[in-house]
């Protein structure tokens, strides 16, 4: 009986991973996600009547505020009031945050994501994908802005043989180079 079982095992064909053998390269934009908590600093509460920045008051706030909340965080500086804020005020605030914050941007949270992904995408060498069959992964755990997919498509289209979206086993075809 044992001999029969061994014969059956040896006669079975080896299971092959056709996706792995297809030569498709999968790009997961989640790998470009920069870790770190994102927070906003809104200048609005520090304006007189939510309209005017008083230099002395603002400088006093900058000097006396406990900035430890922003330690190792990605900070977006904004002003949600319809007020004219002098450029130096943003610079002064940045200089107070810089020793503690991981990153600082003049941007809201969605703009921060776009900027972070654009920075990472700018480091891709697109020519290494010359004539490649690409799958851009979607539907992950981390927030990837649509702009990252748009910019990656722009970056890779001149080089790729084909671009698909989804998972290698289930893709949506998007682009195929003409021969």
C-alpha cells in the first residue's frame, strides 16, 4: 500500500505559478507610503478676530508654546481663515516646528499625501521598466492618493509594454504599446 501511495505522489504534476512565470512586474504604491502621523497646524486660532495676524502676539505664542505635540509627526501648515498671512509668519512657525517635526509642508492633509508620493515617485528610474508588463496594485491597507496612480501612469507609459491595474491574477488592462 505504501508503495502505491509513493507512485501516486511521484506521478502528480508539479503545480506551477503561471503568474510568476508570466514576467509581469507588480508595483505596489503602498510601498511608497511614508509612515508617520499626519497633523495640521491651523494659524486661524492665532489671528485677531480671525482676520489679522498681530506680529507681537504671534511671536509670543511661538516662543511660549509647547511644541512637543508635533514631535516625529508630519505637519501641514494651513490657515483656514480668509485672511492675508505674511510669508514670514509661515517661516517663523516652520522654524519653531522644525527641530521636532518629522516633515513640514504648507499643505492640507490630502496635499501632504500627494507631495510625499510625488517625492518618492520622482526617485523611480522609469527606464528600468522598458518593455515591461506592469500591474499597478490597488485596494490596499494604506491610503494612496489617486494622484500617485496618475503620476505613476504618466511616468511609466513611455517605457512599459503594458500597464494593468489590480492584482496579477485579476487585472484591468489599461495600456498596451503598439508594435
